C-alpha cells in the first residue's frame, strides 16, 4: 500500500483498476543483418503489416454508430497508406539493399516521406506528415510487440470503471474519458485550475492531478483509491482501508440524495433575496444534467468544443444546428460565448499567428476572433439565426478595451443587416454581454457597462491576470488565490458597475461553484451564479440558509484584508456564522 | 492513351481523404493512371504518391490513362474531381 498526494478534484471517491496510458515514445532499434536473415526479416515485416491491418479493421468495426464520419474516413486513409508501395514497398527495398532490420527500414522511409511533407507550402498538407508517423508507429508497435494504451479513436478496449493514469491529458483525450465511462483519472501534471480539472468536475468525477511521477510508480490493474476531496491516491490498499473508503463512498452518495430534495425549491436567501443559479455547459449532452438540478438557464455555453479536435472550423449551418438544439433543449436563457481559444484549448487546424494563442497574453479569445473574421463571422451568423428559436444571448470573452467592444458591436450590427436583407429570421434585440476577465476590463467595467447588456465575471482568468500567474504553469500556481484582496476588490467593482448601469452581472468561473465562496459572493452583492450543474445543489443549499443583511459587514472586512491569509481567516469566520 | 487537363476545385485540395477517394476510384480500373502536376508525376493508385503532389485548390494538372479501360477510368477520375470529391465545398 502506498499513498501519493496531489491536488484533488471533486467530492467523490473512485475505486478501480489502473489503466496506465503509454503514448508514442517508441525507440526504433537499428541493427544489421546478414544475407541469410533477409528473407525472414521481410516475412516478419509483412506479418506486422498484416497484424496492423487487422487491428485497423477491428477498429472500424468497433466504431460506435454516433462516431463522427471523419473517424472512419481517417482509418480508411491510414489503411490505404499502410498498403502503399511508397511506404511498405520502399521499406522492404531498404531491408534488402541495406541489410537492416525492419523497424529501422520503415522509420528511414517514413523520415524520407516526412521530409518531403515538411517542405510543402500548403500548411494543411504539411501537417499531414503526422499521418505518416501515425501509421508508422502502429506498425512499429506490432513489430516491437509494444502494447499501446492510448486514449484516442484507435483504442477499442473496454475502459468502463477504470482509472486512467497519465502524465497529462490533452482536452481531446478528456473527451474520450467522457465517452468511455472511465471512473476517474490521475495525472502527474496539472493543478486544480487546469483545463483537465475543469472537465473532471463537469463529469462529476473525482480525480487527483499534480501527482508528480505517479505514472511511473503505478502499473496496469493496480487497485487505486482516488480521493478527490483530500487529493490522495492509495495504490493497492489494504483490506481495512478499502473497507473504510467504501463506507465513505456510500456516505457521499447518501449526501447527494439529500441534496436532490432541494431541486424544486425556489432559490432565495433567508431575507428573501432571489438568486439566479445557472449552469455552464459545453455540448448538448450537458442539458440533461442541467435539467436534473433545475438550473435557471445557461450562464456560459463554451462553444470551443465544437471547434476543437477537427480539421476545419464548423460551417455556419453546422453551428446553427447545434445552437438551435441547445437553445430549444434548454428552454431558458442561453449565453453563448463566442470562440474562446487560447492556452490549453487549441484548434487542430492552422491559422496565421497560431503560435501566439498559446500565451496567456497572446492572440486569444476575442482578439483571435477579431483578427480572423473568417472564423468569427459564421459563428455570429449562426448565433443570431439561433436567436429566432430561443432565448439566446451573445457573450464576448476577454474584452479588454472599449474599442474592442465597439468593433464587436459594429460587426454584430453589420451581420444583422446582412441577415435582414437576406430575409433570414433572428432576434433583433438579442443581448450582447462581455466577459470581465482582464483587470483592465474590471477597472473599466463602469464604462463598458454603458455599451453592454450584461457582464459576466470569468474568475479563472481574472485571477490569473490580476496576480500575473500562468495557470497552466505548475511552478507558480501555488500563488493562484481567489482570496487575494486584489481579486475580491475587482469583483466587487464589477458588481457595483452593473448595479449602477442597471444591467445583470453574473459570475461563471470556478469560484461560483465552490461552496466556500457562496456567502462571500452573496455578500458582495452577486445575484447571478453560473457553474457546472454538478455543484448547483450544493451552492443552493448555502443560499437557502444565507442572510445577506448579515453578510455585508463581514464581507466588507474580508475586502479590506491586508493579505490572502487574513482574508481566509475572515472568510472562515463568515462561513461558520 | 487518354490525356486531359483538370483543375482541383475543392477547398482543401488533395488532402488525405480526397486522395483516398481518388486512389479508391483509380483502383477500380486496370489501366495505368498517372497525374502530372508541374514537374512531378504520381501514380493515382498510390495514396502517398498522390498526397505528395501537394496539389492545393486551384492546382492545374494533367491526367493520363493508358490501358483497356482508359476511357472509363478518365471519366470516373474527372467526375470525382469536378464533384469536389463529394465533399461539402
């Protein structure tokens, strides 16, 4: 039995067998053969090609019915490459002429092809060298007898109930966690605020990240206990410990049932203050969860998942279909956030200055959209068209200047005029709001509020920018602190600005779903919360027994704290009230 | 032998999926089918060979078919290219 400590996510506990991801780190051996060995080597190579082809075929068969059309097309293209004389034929020629092993011959030929692709001018085709390496790696795995555990469309193992162990997970990989009914995951890298953590929360899944080195210690099928609340994992626990954790698991489930009784209750504080509890969603699949907790609409719909993991941006028609489905499915207000790409959320297809979007201070979110109008415009058209079918609003991420807002509003106005002249229906009074995530925007909220119909505070980024901490950087994220008085003062500033301009202010970052902050935010005057649906009932429980008349004074003291430690002490006092 | 010039009109050019369709179509015929683009020549029955032409939208190339079913092969290939490889755009 061994315990490891990291950052925990989620209240729950998961118990299950480990599934250690092994990605493409393949070392290709090189050795020379004598002439008598050549025939055998070619035979071994051909056998590996056959096995690879069989595994592709098995994969095609196992594709779920609702898999994107592109998956099958890709597998077919890869199978064709596998049989292509320019890959396998040439590799056999190299085995024969240079008297080398199959692995080396294949990698040599793959490198030759990759070099040609790298010289291509067309960025799309240049990226296709990845296909060559992908096919090559699959054959190499068969040649070397490497068992591959990857989290992609090429994996057809049953992952249900397993606990994924990995160095790190890409957003694309987390999608498979969702679809394959994985019980939990643990990673070496990451923090409570990384994208992976946010996904885990939305899946109601306990997880532990930032475990440094766990993927080297844990082997496949080790029994793991993942305690999301304490940030502990236990490898191969003793019977006693296992029993104790199973009992806790039962208790947590009982608490969840208890919370369910709050679903229908109106969300109101003891002193009669109405509080709107909305949900954050990513796809139409999340609507079910939102209905279960009786959320008052969607305060944040992250559209980037429609754009990620594919070769080109979705067309206007495709976006319209999705937005319509969500607007009519939710049946209440839906704030559609325009494309928010940057940091750990990246697009697969290329566009000019793509490099810059990986920096937190780079070309991301609305900046990216304004400089790539060909991506922005179809999205705005689709949102506007969807507004004819439901209560849809437009939410602009990461606005930082007045000019930027004016620019966006001008584009929306122009788009409306175009739709009108085309005779296409839309809601002419659609609301346009801005996300306050940059300190400059928080400070200028009073001015921005004159131009916008609502404000939404994105605390994850607001904290990152206010405290100058890259939230995906493991080395500094201990400094990330929602209770830094600077952050709290900015939040307060934005709420005041909204009150003054008489427009709604909501808060949609992780803070909204953390019950430790519920009273604090209520005391600051927040009336609209948007969070992952899984937290909503917990937060509601806090709201139902809060009295805002008593909170204001104590919250004022938290705001005037000298440092985060003092703020935390005062917050604890407030929560004990 | 048949010979015919053609322009690639689909948005992404001869990328992986379009190349795959072209190769699948070419494989149905016994004739030798060759694409000539600038100074490069490609065997239309080899996906790597076709992809390596790096023919993007607007590329003008020459199709050459040679064999018993050269006319049918030419028709099938030109139809596929002119139909945007049955993609949306």
